[in-house]
């Protein structure tokens, strides 16, 4: 109970930080300085206006200075991160392996949340997240439970290579760019965290989800042309990878 509460609080704090990352990283602004401000009026937030979830509720979704609405995305990202951290928490005996593998799970969730929302907003996946995530993933892969370092690195190269070739082929055949470079690099990140299971799950689930959502949007918009550039692929990859992550976590918990 105490541990779960601490994990949820930790998830809320990380979620709050991810809001800053999602907002500032694509604009090439520092995620550390300056302190958070209202996007409408620029007034700096007091610490008690910056408490995850609670402040949003107390302020009833409005800036304390200018009264402009605060996007519901902020509390959503905080809640989502806390929920995923809690759901993936494995209460194992404390040791280096257990600690680092839990760290890897939470790091991947944080990367996934940031990448999904940044891709939704800007149609990009910043290298800081894909390549930076890959580097930390590779450095900690030795302590991963299931697969071990060689298997994860091979999966990473395979995922990257498969998407790279697919993108080349797609562009040759259709004359349009299909997958973005960010998607291709992110596949490498998924591989180094989640191995071949993660690659497989991401490809399968993202292609199904991408098709379903694509058809739905085309039906609504009645314009296929607009749609091709309109759908970011990153969020679907994240969903696919997280399905594999939770599948793995559920197997780890049972001894
Ligand atoms: Zn304001």
C-alpha cells in the first residue's frame, strides 16, 4: 500500500515533467529553465499551482492569473504516467537486477508517453528521445531479465533495419514518404528495451490500429489525400510496444 502510493506519486511527478518535455523539446527550449509558465499569459507558476493533478482540480482548469483554460492534456499526461508506472510496478526483493529492470520499464513508459504526444502535436519524434533513449537502453540492457544484451541489440538492429527497408521500398513503389525517420529510429529504441517481442508487437498492433484509425478518419473527412500526412505513426508504435511491455511484466510477477 505504501509502496503503491509512492509509485503513484513518483509517476505523477514524472508525468508533470513529461508535460514540460512534450511542450518544450520540439521547440528546442530547455526542459530545466525557466520554471513553468502559463502558455497563455506567460505568468510564472507558483509551486502550489504546479502540483500534478491537484492544482488542475483546485484551479478548475483555469490559469490563476489570466483565467484562460489550461489544456486537459496536462492532467491527462500526469494521470496516464502515474497509472502506467503503478500498473507496471513489480514489488520484487530489492537488488541491482530488479532495480535496473524496473528503471528500464519506467524509462520506456516515460519515453513512450512523451513520444506519442509530441508526434501527435508536431509529427516528429525528437532524436533526444529516440536515440537518447536507445543509448540508455543499450547501457542498461545487460541487466534486463528476459533476453540479455546480445539478443536485445540484435532485435534493435533488426527493428531499425526492417523499418528502414520498408520505408525505402514504400517510397520506391508509391513515390511518397511513408514512415518518418523518427519512426525508424524509434523502432531501434523499442528493440533495445523490449527485444523481438516488442518489435513484433509494435509492427503488428501499429499496422492494425493505423489502418483502423486511418479508415475512420478518411470516412469522416472523405479525403484520402489529407489523411496520408495527417496521421502520426508514433502513438501506434507506442501502444504496440506497451502491450508487449505489460505482457512481459505480467509474466515476471508470477514466479
Ligand atoms: Zn495565464
